[in-house]
C-alpha cells in the first residue's frame, strides 16, 4: 500500500476518535476490522498521529488475541480447543483441516482464502466439537463434515 493511501485510510479512521491512550483500542479494532490484520505501516502512522510510542502500540496489539500482525485469510476458521471440544475430538478436526488446506494452525493458505487458528471456548460447548468460520458456528462435527463445509466457502 502506498504511503498516501495509508494516510488517507488512517485519516478516515482517526477522525472518529480523540487522540490519546483511550482511543488506541478502538482505533486498532477499526484497522483490524477493515484489513483483517494490523499492517505495520498503519501502526507506525498511528504512533505518530496519536502520540503513543510504537512499542506501546505493539504491546497492546500482541496482548489481545483479536489482533493479528500478520495478514489473515478472507475466511478465518477457529477450531475450539476448549475442554468439551477437546474431549469430543477437536484434534481430529484440526488434523482434517490441516490436511485439506495444507496449512498448520496459525497459518494462511497461499491463495489468501483461509486462516486457521485455535481458540479456548466458543461458548457453545453443548455443540462440541465446534469450529467457526468468520463467526458462523458449525457444531457436532465429524472430520468428514469439514470438507463439505469448506466447499461452500471455496465457491
Ligand atoms: S469448549 Fe468448545 S465451545 Fe466450549
């Protein structure tokens, strides 16, 4: 992204907030929502514009799981690894996803379509094992169901 594009995108986001620490989280959330990750050039620009040291911004950005410093795929698949899902076979789902997408947890497919990550509990343990794709929950899964679900997103 060109520097002028960064400034213009950032202006749009920053004009909604006052400067100072209290605005940092909502600003980062906006950037994350818009780009699906926090591009480095944006963080530098945020630091200059709102007068917060870059290392402080990085510590916030790396503390919260909702933020990513690496680009994510168009579809983010979360595999629940909480106790209920673990007991009901979450690892088998994880293996199936890795094998179908040819990536490990924490990675993104080369075509930029899917990212896979694990989470602690998606809050619907009675449906274990569970995955979510961009927030849509799929429960009571068997490894063989995963391929069919992915097909819908590949269209
Ligand atoms: S443990 Fe998986 S949804 Fe709660």
